[in-house]
């Protein structure tokens, strides 16, 4: 039998994070394409990010049909994809004046890459990477790349860099998620994570 979930944050009622969610006002809309495998992941941050942003759409799917409405309703020349590639520009030095909205891929690096491969339209977007992002504080989930950030951290860095948004609330929410997950771990396992 599944545990009762909070209707707002979608987390088990015993692990509700609504008290830690604050609304961030920002200029450019944010869209998150979330790989389906992330929907029920206890450590995922995309849904929490979406609840914290004043202008955000979270879309679950893998292929173009899943994102057809977004594609139809967007001017793809003005959507900035946050994803590192050979063609991407460093966000910190880029002129983003022509960018109207930001697009993020949510999932492990492997799943995000799969989204990119299954959706050739993504590869035609102006894309950006982080040249000077801070080290991730998202220690409860391992990643193969040393420059990995959680989706929430990537959004926070993008908005802080491009419009000087006050993103402390996003970081506080992630800290609350991390602490909650650590408290649910056996003490020996929790200690290993705290030492990271």
C-alpha cells in the first residue's frame, strides 16, 4: 500500500516540504523536461523547483510527441537550453538578450543525454553551459561528472547569473530535502554522506 502524499509537494505526508517552499519571482519563464524515471524519485528536485518558481512548466516525457504542445507554442530561436555540448556557450559570458525562456533537462546525465538524442529539435536550440558554477551541495545523489548540479541548483545558478535573482530560497529548499533524506538513512550510511 502506498503512503499518503501531500497534494502540493507530492512527497509522503511524513516528509512534506511545503513549509520550506517559497515563491521566487523571475523574469524569463522556465520549462523543465523531466525524464519519466524521475517522477517518483525521492531525491529528485525538479518538482520542488517548479513549485518554487513563479513562471515554470514541468513536462514529463521522452519523445517529441510528449513535448508537442511546448514545441508548438514556443519560438525555438529564443529558447535557451541549459546543457553542455560542443556548441554551447558559457552562460557567464553570453549575450542572452535574445533569449525569452530557459529550458532544462531533468534526469541523470545518461537520461538527459537520452532526451537529447530522442529529440533532435533540442539540438537546434541556442545552448549554454556553466563555466564557473559553484560546487554542488547535492551530496545525497551521486553523479559521474564532477561538474554536476541538481536541476534545482542549475536553475538557481542560471537565474542568479542572468537576472541577479535572489535564489537563497531555492538553496534552502534543497538543504531541507537533503537533511530529510539524511535523517531517513541508517546512521552509518548518513555519516558517510556527511563526510562528502
